[in-house]
């Protein structure tokens, strides 16, 4: 099949939506309490060297994704083993994202509706857009991003009367350790998750486009998340924010301007639905590409529906309750995800640089 080429602008908006989509509701790093915003700043700086590594891999292997790069660097046997590991990581990740969406809808809106109903509903939409391809995803996200960001900042402006600056003072009140833990948690979710784009992207308009897409996408998405997190802490306070499942949803309930503007939770619900749709679609497309690499097919589209059905089934059984899901996300996810987000990409990058400097595959990728 023909390679799908995505523009720089579309790549950037996909990264921004991926970062802020579900992270505006399912918040990581609240271990830092009132210094949560500082943990996010540190996490952004932690993510910068990793996104340069991701971009560098795309630069060395201009028309390849991470699955192809693994096979080139480590050979067919070891390379395929790494591809299998990454495919499992992607499949497990998309399962958790769609589960979080189902839990959110089930918890805040349709408590008597079976959780599987919202999961199936969004899965059908994601199947449709993934079968259309990443170029369609890019164009759609490009169209909706301004609306998405506009809703966020309208909500923040309306919350200004409810903000209390004392909720983030004094800085470093609980010491450095909670901030470090919060930074690692915030890095693993959502900034480290951008590793998915090494498998989602393969061909760009220009060879250096990867640097632009990863850097601008990370910085804009990170700044928006920082603003949202500061808003949550200023409005709710550290203790309330860290004791709720969906802090931003609780924050938006505080908007009340007389009898004119009340019950604006629909803003957060809309933001989360759009964000979850984009994030699930990106993960699902990358997962399907992984399966096609394992079984050596050329087109990922034929496998989208079977993989989606497996995803729906696993999401229904993977965690028993929202309490267990949130506990697993905060306590286990960082240690589970960092090998895929940091350790393996560094090993792959070092191997690629060594082989490139020795001229083993220079001609193949120039």
C-alpha cells in the first residue's frame, strides 16, 4: 500500500490532542499535592530529551516506523521480539484508555447504563476513522483542535472568581520527594506516551519534520496541561483534587454565575469525549500496524475490527472497579511503562547511531 504522509501541522495537532485529550480529566502526578504544577514542569523537561531521541530515529530512518527500525537494528529474530513487546504495550494502553472513558461516562453521567455501552460506542467511531487512515485523522483533528482549546480556556476564564492563590502556597511545603514522584508519574502519563508516535508516524513531508512536530507538540500540549493543572489546584485545593477521580470535572462544577451559567459539566464531558476519541484512534492505528509487522502483512486496515473487538473484551475485564483502576494507574503504571517509553528507545537509538556511524545501513536510509 502507499505510505501515508502527514503534514507538519497535522502531526503537531495530533500530538497536542493526544497529550491533553484524556489528561484533562484523568490526572497523574497528584502525589505532589499543591506542587502538582511543579511536577508537570519537571516532567516536561524530562520528556524533552526523549522526544529528541524519537525525532532522531525518524531522521535516521526517514521512511520507517519504530517497528521497522527494530528489525533493521537488531535483526529479524530479536527485532520481531521487540515488535511483539511494543505491540502488547500499545494494545494494553489503548485498552486502558477506552476503559477510562467507559468509567468516566459510567461514573459521572449514566450510572445505571452498563459500562460496555459507552465503550462499544466510541470503539465504533474509532474503527471508522482508523480504517480511513492517519491523513483523515490529521485533517479532522486539525479542524477540531481550536474548538477543543477554546472550550478549555472559556472554562478557565469562568473559574477565575473561584480561584484561591493560597492553594499553591507555600511552594515545596511537603518537600522534594512528592514532587519527584509526581514528576515521574506525570512523565509516564501522558508525556512518555508520545513514544506511540514513533510507531504511528513513518513518512513526513520533510526529513527534519519530526523534530518540529515532536518539539512543538510537546511544548504546546505541556503548557495547556500546566494551565489546567494550576486551575484545578487553585479552585479545588490540593487535598480535594488528589482525593477525587476526575479533578477537572469537579473543578468545572464550581462555575456558577447567578442563574445564567450553571451546570457546565458538559464542557468537560465534550472535551474528554473528543480527546479520548483521538487518543484511542492513535493507539489503535499503531497497535494494528504492530500486528501487521508481526505477521508480515502490508495493510493494517483489514485487522482493525478484530483488534478492536479484542480491545473491547479486555477493557471489560482488565480492572474490577474504578478504584482499582486508579490505584493501578498511579502505583504500577510508571514502572510498567517507562521501559517502553525510555529504556528501549534509548537502546534502539544508541544501536542506530552506532550502525549509522559504521555505515552499515547509511545507503539504505539516505
